[in-house]
C-alpha cells in the first residue's frame, strides 16, 4: 500500500472525566498526533581493546502530543478532563491513549498517561494550534502489515 491519509487514523483518550475522540473530525491540526519514546531501547559501551557491550533497556515510557485547531471543541473536552483529574492524585495518570491507522494495521497504545500541562495559547491576528502534551508510563507501538478496510465489488 503506497497511500497514507489521516482519514484512516482513529485516536481516543479514555480516563477519569471522559472519553475524547482525537482522530479525524476532532479538529486535529495539520501537524496531527505524534508520540516519542523517552529513551533509546539500547546502548553500547566500548572497551579500550575494541570490545563492546550491548545493554537492553527495560523502559517503555514516552510522550504523546495532540495538535488541535484553536477552534476545535475537543480543546474544551480535554480541558474538562484535565480539570477533573488535577483535583486528586488518585485521578492523575490513569488515562489510556490508543492511536490506530486502520489501513496499515498500526496500533499505538499508551497507558499510565497523564497530562503534561495545558497548552500554551496566543491570541493574535490568526488562530493558532493548541498542543496538548501527555506523558505515558508505557507506550507499545505495533506496526501492521497493512489491511484494506473494505473491498470493492468487481
């Protein structure tokens, strides 16, 4: 498959205070949704003799960034979730974010997710992009081989 479209991306955050759609139709900005692991999975130490030692790191933590148009109603939904969760530590860090690309079969699951902070905002001549940052205790990406969501009759 050689075509990609954000139309095929489904994303949600589920946690105390709600379930919020973050994918197509949520007012997602052109820059979309991204995730990044907090650290490399491995490292290597070189010895003075030229020998080496590989180390496998156990961490799976990382961050997720959702970019929304200033006019998106999803900003209000995320703001309400944030306000709900920040009132008690028992509510903090209990979100799950799932991002799916249904045409490729990709599934990225982030658990133990907390809001990093509310987005910065600028009131200017043009509307801006609000970036919602999240930190995740564990991110598990699975990249699929590609699936076709429907078949066309011959």
